């Protein structure tokens, strides 16, 4: 019996019963006879609905085959110089096949850069949406070998439905995965990845793939999550002298910020520095030898300049993302040095600006020159296929000091950084970098700072490790700068079942971790050594982590995809608030007391027959000004005796703000600030040029005055006067400062 038909029958029955009992009394239908459901004595076992995996046991193939029947794809070397052998083998059932005489065998030779470099996949397996599936495969591998078993949505999304990382035991074992398909899904892919150190030169056998429907996926709605409140209005306003950066694409690169007003709004609100995510990398700036391409990077730099942002240049010399011509460049060591130095010189010179107001203020000169064991990349001290660098291999370690010297020569006022990943927790690697810096210092090679990339996971590394690693660089003498250059914080820990949405709890954990990182940085790195903190992207969906190293969602950044700030941003802001001392305004160099009338008319007098009153309806600053009325002579006004204020030979800036009262019958009188000095004679000195004022705006009277009188004065009357007797006017912010 088909289960679904049985269910439907039951439903009809129930509806019929309800109608019979509670139906409309006026029009009571004659109850239908209730169908009798007879339970069979021994119900036939219901066969589960199977997924149609063609040739799941490889019995349709022949030995040595690498393109099996069905939608199987063997990829022994799809990524980054990974190599392996994957083919159909023949064996006795139970030995190297689980069932029948055929199975697939994988022998890993070299690992690739990423964890899916060596893969067996079954593409485009038809499934029914909205069902829970169970898939299984039998595997046998030498004890300690391992593989990652995936159920994914098809290319190009590779959305993760299920992942099992299994260590093999030497015996045949069944690997089972359950996966919930979405209503919209109609195809999935099965994938198994083998790029692991422990598999090198070992055999792994796979046989008998199958899958079937378990049941329906209960409708699950992502709840409307209430995240903790974000009140921070602007990160950069909390730390005006601290570099708060963000990496962005620009120009013709996909997702360019130039075409995205919401992103620009965020940048201009919160950040004061940009890094080019990709468009200043070598392959981008010199795609063909001798032909430099600056359109996109210039657009980024111009945008930064127009919005008072600086740019951290990334990057002159890197083993990765270099153009094919550079990768395969032919020449002896001297030719390689010339080629490398030319790239640095050309690019640095392009962005160098005359004077010290440059937009590009710092550079990652060399990126990622060391392996995790602290040896040079390219020195081949590891089995890692990423242990390759055309720079080290063709020039030797000398490429490092040569790069920094070339960079300094071309851009003398930029901070020159060495940048690398895992420095925030890997002591071997960090020590190697510190040794390099010390060598540079001993040999007069310029370097200004170390960049910690800091692509990290929630609470990993722990804060004490981060502190210790930052401290090591802080302690280098002579002092260099410390910069966090590429910060992002993954929310899914490797190997765990990924979150389907960012929960409020996890968002708050991220907030705390961002807070801890920024706080630790500010507590550890003294102000003169702070290079700043740069976040590697603006909104979560723009992060490189959306598709690397595994297709998943990581919520690593400070903004949600709808451009609203995440609790993580509040964490960042809270640390800035606590630890950045916003400089007090410079101690006032104002020599005049109560020039702003905020202490009332104290020390000010009417001059001549004028009357002066404190006015609280008009003020250039604060709450008060002085109103001058009733003048009968042009020299009448308001005055203050500043005897002894001026020193002989010194020059002063003098200024006052004046606004005409609208009860004046004149509309544009001339007003000036004058000094009457009483010493051996009486002198009248015009401190500011004659200035026309009006009733619409405050107007500044402003000038400089050099005190050339050397004799002691008995009075020095600073006063405001007007050529028009009918001019009634407000005065505020009378100021005298020394010109240094
Ligand atoms: Ca088989
Ligand atoms: Ca410069
Ligand atoms: Ca410059
Ligand atoms: Ca005032």
C-alpha cells in the first residue's frame, strides 16, 4: 500500500465525520458511509523512494576507467597542482570492493591549495524538493586516512546541504549523510574530497552509493531575529586619528563600490581608509609586461581622495595573483631583480604624490613570503604545493630587502609593511618575520610595519594569543608599526554544521570578539605604533569567505546584507570609545578674557555716550553678545582696557564678530576694531581693516597687529566703532592671539 494514499484516505474520513457531526442543520447531508479501513494482517514493507543514482556500485564500468557510466566525474587534479589517481578497479567482493567486483580507487599524490582539489562527484542527481534524504556510501581506506563527504546544491552555487568528515579505519565502513532539500531544489550533487596530508600515497576505495527519501522536511521558517541594538553612528568619529579601513573593489571589478551608493554611504560614514581588495595586486596592475593598467585603481584612489580617505596599497610583491607572463618570466637572477624592481618602481611612482598629503599612505610591499614553519615560501621545506614563490626561487631571500629598498626609493613618504596570514597565532611564522625585520634594521633596509591579516574564526585564536603576538611586534626596536590589515571573523567553525541563519546569540558573541580584538589592539599597541585596523569587506555577502574555503555563509563582517550595522560594529565602536583618547582641544591661545561675553559684560565698558547691554537673543557663539546702541560720535562704541596684554615686537591676530541690529536706520555701515594706547602720547591704531556689516549675518573684523611701542602704557583701550552714528550693533567673540 502506498503510504500517501493511506494518509489521504484518512483525511477524507475525518472531514466526512466532522461534516456529519457539526454540519449545517438546515441542510444536513446524508452522511456518506464511512469507508472501512482494514488493516492487513502483515503489512507489506514499504520500499523507500530511492534517489536515482546510476551505476552507484560501478559495476557497469571496466577496470582502469576514469569516466564511469552515469553522472560520475572523477577530478584527480582540478585545483592548484593537486595530483592523484582516481579510477575503477576490480577486486574480489569484500576485499577492495564492498559489493560486486568493481569500486573506485583514489590515490593522492600531491595536495592542492584548497580542500576540494581532488574530488569524486556525482553531478545533477534528481531529487524531490522539501524532503529529508539519507545518502550513503561504503568506504575503505588505510587507518588514519580521511575524506570529506558532501551533499551540495549543483554548480555554480555548491550550497552545503550536508557534510561529514570521516576518518577511515582500514575496514569497510558505511558513511551516512542526511540532507534536507529545499522546496525549490530539484538536483543535488554528491562530492567527496581527498586533499589531505594523511592520504598521500594511500589508497581509498568507494563503492555502493545510494540514497532515499526519509520523510518530508517540516516547514521551517527563519525567525525574525531581534539583534542587539547598534547605536554607534560613526566608527571614525570615535577615533579621528586612528586608521579604520575597509577593503573594497572599485573600477571595472565586479561589485565596484563606485556603482553602489549604499556601500559608499557606509564607507563615508564609518571609515577613513580603504584597501584595494584585488585591483592593486600585481596581475591587475601589470597584466602584460611593461603595460600597466591603472584605470580601476585610480578610480579607487580618486574616490578616496574626494572623500578624505587614505588608501593602504596592496600589494607590490606576492607569489600569488601575478600575471602569467610574470609567473613564466625567463631570465637570470639579475633579470628577475630588474623585472621585480621595475614593477615596484612603476606602481609606487604612479601613486606617489608631491608633498606629504598623499592619498596612498602605506603599502604592503611583500605579502606572504613565509610558510607556516617559518621557512621561506619556495624554499621547499614542506610537502605543501603552495610552497612555491617565483620570487624566492629566482632571486633568493634577497628579493625581500630589494623590494623594500625599491619601494622606499620610489615612494619615500609611504609606510612600508610586510603582510602575512596566521601571524596572529602562529609563533614560528611570526618569529621568522620578526627576524627578517631585525635583519633589515641591522642592514639599513627600510621597513615601517608588520601587517597581521587576521582572517580568523569566532573565538579562535583566543585573546591572550592575539595579545602576545601583537606584543612581540610592539617590542621590536627600533619601533615599527602594527597594523591589522584584513580582519574578518567567521561564524561557522570548521567542520561543524553551519548555521542556517545568524542567531542573535551568535551575533552577540561576534560583537564581543570584535570588541575584545579592538580593545586588545589598543591596549597593546602604543599610539605611535598604531597602523590601524582594516576590515576585509563591507557587507557579509561581499566577503571572500562566502565561497572559500567551503561554500557556506560566514557573516564575517560588520554589516548585514541589507546595509544595516551588525552588533559586531557596536563591539568595535565600544572598544574605540573606551580606549581612544580623543585629544582635548588644544589649550586656548586666547589672550583676551571674556571676549565672548559668556561671563556677561564683565570688564567691558561703554565708550563715549553709547550704551551697552548684554544680549541673549543674538550670539555668534555661546548664549551672549553685547548690544551697542545710542552712539552720538563715530568713536562711540564698546571698549575694554587690555593694558599690558601686548609685548613689544610681537605680532597678534585680532578679530571680532559684529552683526548690525535690525533697528538701525542704516543698512551697511563700516565698522572696525581700534586700539587706543595711552603712553607718552595718545595713539589710535587700526587693528582691523574697515569692514562693512549688515543685519543678516555675523561678519568678522580681522587683522594682524605688531606691537611696536616699547614704552609702558597707562591704558590700552580695545574698541569697536562705526562711521555711522545710527548703527546699533552686536559684538561677540573678540579675540587676540599671538602669531607663533
Ligand atoms: Ca561495486
Ligand atoms: Ca607617498
Ligand atoms: Ca608624497
Ligand atoms: Ca558669545
